[in-house]
C-alpha cells in the first residue's frame, strides 16, 4: 500500500491545523540513513501502520538496534511492524489493549526505556520522552 502523502516541499496541515512541509517520501527512505525513528502520536499512525514501507523501516531499525521512540498513538506503528513482543512500553491509554495484545509489557509511566525502545503516553510526557530518546541515541 502506498499512501498519498505530499511530494517533498509540499505543505500540509497537521492536527490542529499546524502547517508542516514534507521533506522526503517514505517510499524512498532507507533505514541505513537514520540513527533511529520517532513514531509520533495523533491519528496519523493508524494510516501509516498500513504502509508496508513504514513497517519494514521500523523492523529494519529494530534489527539494527536503532532508536525506536513512540509517543501517544505512535506505538500502533511498532505494533504493526511486529517489534514490540516482550518489550516494556507505555503509550496512550487508548492503545493499551493493542500494545498488550501485541505482546508488549505495558507500564503506565511518563517514559519507559527498554534497550533501544523509548515510549511515552502523551504530550505532557515530552520532556522525559526527549531526554530518554537523546540518551538512547548516545
């Protein structure tokens, strides 16, 4: 499945109307070009988790032990990529059942770090999330 995202340089509106500019196409990305990935929250993860390329990038980064940082609903993408089995995580309470059903070990905490995985629940957790992500990146 290829998602109809803007071409590089094209503007689009995020939630709630925050403007962003696409810098690259997911279909052209290579895991070797990145130190890790941040799986952002909101509702877009429900669409991105359906893209085979997104799932393969996450799975490759997991195999390479690169940072996989998910906040809020971002954990949906890690679930669909099949990388959360046996991993201690947190996430939006709304996806707790999805995380647990994927084999993750759910904790209700501002941030959870398990090896190269970092996860947080919501925007209020961003300071702890970013500090932990930067620590994992080294």
